[in-house]
C-alpha cells in the first residue's frame, strides 16, 4: 500500500450503501489496495481482499452464517476477520495469525466510507443533508482516468464554465470573473463570492449573475453553494482515489427549487460531468503539480492556487507531483 499518511488516515467513499447487499461480497479498490466488502445487517466488514493462506481473493468467496469462506480451500473467517475453521483439519484451532487485514467502515449519506488507517478527523459534513428545504439527488459514480487532485481542481474551477459548459453554465461573451476571496484554514479552504454570469441559473430561462461559495473539506472532498436571485443549488462531491491515475467521483446535488424532476436533475449533472471528463483526462502532467511555478496562474485561479498550497502543506503525495 502507498505511503501517504494524509490519505491513509482519511475517510473515502468506496460504494453506494444500497449496492452492498447482505449475502453478497463486493470488491472495490482504494488507494491501490483491493478490498472486499460484506455486511451483516448494519455492520459492514471491509478487509484486504486476500486470504492469508494462498492469497486468493476473498471477494470470490461465500457468505454463510455470518462468516465469509475463502473460495479456494474453504477457510472460514468470522466478522472480525479471524479464521475460525480450516476445513482440511476441522479439529485444529486456527492460528491467531490466520487473520485478514481489517479496515474501518462507516455508512453516511447513503455511501460507504472506508479508512485504511486511523481516521484523523470525522467524515466531512454535507451541510444540506439535514436541511429539509433541499432535495438531495444522488449522482455518479463518474470515472475519470485521471488523478483525484486534477478532478477536484476541475470541480473547484468556475472559469471553465463558459467554455466547457457553454450555454449551460456560462457564455464565452460573459467569461469575466471578479476578484473573489479565498482562505485556507485548519479545516480546508473557503472561496467566497465568486460571481459569474449564467444563461439560466434557476430554470426561469433568464440569464443572471450567480454567486458561488466553494468549500474544500478534505483533499478529495469539496462542495459549493450557488445562489441567484432566490433559489439555491448546492453540490457535495467526493472522489475515491482508486490509483494515482484513476478516480471515481460521487456526488449529491441539493436544490431548494423544483424546475426539474430528480431524474432530470441527475441527467443534467451526468451531462455536465461528461463534458468535464475528457478535458480532465487530457491534462498533462497527469499528476497535479504542487510547485506553483510549474503551470501558469491567473488571479481567477486563486482557488486552485490555494488548493495546491494546502495539499502541499498537508504533505499529500498521492496523485500529485
Ligand atoms: Fe484461501 Fe487457501 S487460499 S483457503
Ligand atoms: Co465542469
């Protein structure tokens, strides 16, 4: 496994909670580690996907009586990851070393979050989650054959809207960005009062200026809230760093108005993301350069500058150069 303590000791979404069904294993990959997930009721087991006997994938195994049996020679593991039976020697008490590598898991916002080390902080707060005035629409996952920091930086960037999302989120004739403010603090980054013109920000068909506030909670979790004259549109966005060049993004759209059905809002978000993916996948170098001299920056790139500085302060290495 990689040597990036910031990410090892952080929570990462790996799956939709409803996709992990009782009686079935699930194989996922996080930070280049193969994991097997399985559940008994509300308790979720997340282990290295590897039988300690001969290295077979336990995700190919069978769940029975709240245990998971390896598909190769049938070693039976209990929910703590301890082997409790060698079928070839039923009378022999399994060794304490016959134990899988067990990781921490939590279910929140309908997702399964995993920490491969000791969590240094709680799962980030999705501000609109408990606010009934907002509808929450689950989106994704979206795959990027790109590094997670490149994909997050794209999420934080409003100056591409008029070009990549022309006629949806911006217009090349109205591409100016005001001098907004950015702060880096202990718990992340806040970029406030970013103003940009949009052709139809709230479904009335009228172009208007909108104002964004972005928050970066963790290296790979961020959100924004957008306000126009009245309505609010927010997003909570988090990325599974699968490998340095492979990312899976999970998102919620939250809105306090209803010009679109949930399904239409999801389709719209899918379309917007699919406009971003080829752009992000095309970026070189693949890994996000944390040396500010490595690429050129404008005043309007100050969120990205702050993001790179913050990742550097944290000592993040995965997906960066
Ligand atoms: Fe798992 Fe042998 S490899 S029981
Ligand atoms: Co975009």
